[in-house]
């Protein structure tokens, strides 16, 4: 089944295959998102009620056991997943919108604003990402909102650079000249001709970033710089269960698996979207 | 070549200014200074005049920029102030913890190279066979596990269940470094296996490979003599680009394994709001990062004639 030996029909098969794969992962992601959105309804118990025997082993009543305060772990994992996924999506939305806007404006208008914004992004890139994020989060005194701000400050330059370089190359293309000649304003050119064309690469970058961002956000929470207890968030749940690793490992393992699955689903979707949008896949 | 080196070194100067300025400004923004911190730590309430005097003594009443330059000159003398918590000098404390982190970083990069390059090449050579799928599957798993979860799992299996490695790696020995280094290299290897595979596949699809095969050159010879040689530069780039994420990643892993390096120092300092230590950490990590990037750029220049020409054009 070496595809190199299949010559004529390969592209079509490949494209169809990617299409089916994409559909499958979209459904998988949709299921994950349903679990996230309806986490409150899916919880078997109140995630913050300390009403059970502490540190029960997993059983039929408590599939993931209970934590040291006697809270149902499954409910906490579900709510924690909701917190992690929603805050990650918010973070990715912020950096995508802000980075793209900055990049497009820089690329399109150039001049002093361009130089200024690009120097600011150089400064952000001069620091190793997580170290800078740690410092900002520490400066802002932790909290989920501040962790999101910290990661946003560190991550937007990547989007700005992609958007800027794409805009620069589009700006001098014939159809943009034609649009300008026919009297389109800058706003019209940006919204009608530039944004739709840079949408693909930006979308792929954003999709592939969701997994990484989720891990980094959870990492900050794990260090105590993100969501604060008693808020259920996967990173801080694992951090508070750390001391019980030896005796009650499920306190760590269930939130760990939840975050792994969520990251895996988003990574699979991101990879497939990239393959699907990659023009090389339909040509070669 | 020497022109290029000089140009790059000159470009470093503004970057270093920005790094130090931000590190300094960060502490000011935190709204805390040595006098207030001392007051909070000792629990002694000082009168306004005493605070003013103490500030004047430390030069904290001078304008912001003046303070910055005084601070900068002190740094050049190796004086970064004292820790709010332990009252020890920051710079010696930081330097004493640095070797542990560098050892850990070097070990995990070494491990990543040993794991990801052979597996990546194997995966490319066996494209779309079982071996390839299996390696890609492993790399996918490695990419989706947060490092703190990987650390805790490794700790659970190897330290608690199998009792091979110690749970707490407080002493800086090679045996204690194994688990933290593995943790750090899991995510990195996973990422680089993919990249190595893509780079080698790209190289394998070039005409000269077909040409060599047509002339009857053994595939193993083409692979080792031509393909790997020309993939080398890309691979080095990828490795050095990862140093940035590695420097930050060590913070979490060090604090889980109690590995006594700068990452753990920083996390502890953050939890206790010990700003002088955080400041030293951010500043030195950024300087190390910038230097590593510089060395990488310079080494390309030596390695790859194509970049040499392109670089001079800039």
C-alpha cells in the first residue's frame, strides 16, 4: 500500500481520506465541546460539596473516587475540564484576534506604527516564552485571568508576524491593485481581499496552538499562578493532589487523563485541518 | 564573516538594554521595594520618616531612570541586591543554582537528540509502513501530555512503584537527574521526531536522491553521506529553538522533582513574592536565551554557505 506507487488516482483518494478524517475529528471535538458546555448538567454531584468520605477509591458511585475534602472527583474533573477548555479557547481567541489585527495593520500601512509594533514583538520574543509568562503572572499576582493575560502577552507576536508577512505579499498582488484602482477603500481591501486570504494559515496556527496553550495554562495553574482553589481547574487539581501521589494516585490520574484527552483531541483536529488546507496535499 | 559577527554583537546591545530595563521595571511595577518588603517580613511597623530615610539610603527616592542606571552598574559588579526572604545576596545564590539547571538542560537535549534523530530518520525511511505509524503515534502521545503530568506519572511508576529512582532529587547527581531529564525530553523528542521525519522526507524527495539510485549508489550511502548531511542545519535550528521552551519548562519540572536549580529557585521566589530573585531569574534566562540564539546564528554562518550569502545581503 505504498502510495508512491499509485499515480493517477492518489490525489483524489488522499483528499477524500483527509475529508473523512476531518469530519471524524470535528465530530470528536464537538462531543468534547458538548461535554464542556453541559458540564454542569453532566456532573453526578455538586463539585464543591464536601459531603462524602474523603479519599474514597473509585467505585460505582464515584467513578474517579473522591478527593481529600470528600468531593466527587468525576464532577470536579468535568468542571475542571470546562474551566481549562473555555479559558484556553478565550486565550487563543484573544491572541489570534489581537495578533492578526496588529499584523495586518502593520503589513498594510507600514511606516512608524509598523516599526513600533514589530519592535515590541521583538522584545516579547527576546525572552524565553514560559519564563516571561511566569514573570508576568507573578507580577500580576496569579489568578486565572492574569495567567491568561500573561500567556497572551507572550504569544501574540507569532500571529502578528504571520499576518504581517502574508499581508505584505498580498498587498502587492495584482488583484489588490485592481481593487484599489476600482475605488475600494483600505477598509474594504482589508476586509474583502486580505483577511479572507490570510484566514487559512492563521486558522491552522490557532488550531495547533490550542493544545499547547491548554498545557501551558494548566502548567501555570499547577505552579499556583493560575486558577486558585476552590475553583476546579485541571492544573490546580493536580497540584493539590501532588502530595498524595504515593497513597491516592487517582487524585492525580483522573485530571491528568482529562487534560491529555482534551489536548489530544484538539491536536488531532489541528493536524487534520492543516493537512486539509495544505494545497500540497491536493496537488502532489 | 568578521563583519557579520561584529554586526550581530552590536545588535545585542539594545536587546540587552531592553531585557535589563524590563526586568528592572517589572519589579517597580510590582509596587514593592526593599524597604516595604523588609517591613512586612520583620513585622515591625516603621514610621514614615524612617521609611523615607531608609529609601534615601538605598537611593530609592531618585528618579526612575537614575535608579535604573545605578542598578545596571551594580549588576556589572555582580550585585543584584539581597533576597527579601533569606537576606542573602541574589547573584551568588543564583549562580550557585545555575549549574544544576544547565546540567538538566544539557542532559535533556542530549537525550532528545539520541531519541528523536534516529527515530525520525527511521520513520521517514519507512514512510507509511507500520514502523512509521507506530513512531508517529508515540510522538503524538508525547506531544499531548503536559510535562507536569508526565513527571508525576514517571515519579509514580519509577520511584514509588518500582523504587528505582528517588522521589526527591535534592542532591545533584546523575541518577537523580534521570527522571527530570526524561520528563523534559518526552515533549521535545515527540516534537523533533516529527520535524526530523519531515526534513528527511523533504530531502529524500529531491532529484539527486533518484539520481544516486539510478547510478547504483546504495541507499544507505545516499542516506548517510548526502541526505543527513544536508538535513543537519535544519536539525540544529530546531534543537536550539527549543532551548527557549526548555528554559521555561525546567521551572515546573524542577519544582516537582525538587531539583535544586534556578527553576525551582524561581518558583519558590514567585510563591513568596521574592522579587529580587524573580528579577535575576528573568534577566539571566533572557540573556542566556539571546546568547544561545546568537551562537546558533553564527554557527549557521559557518555551516551553510547559502545562509552566509543571504545573511550578508541583509
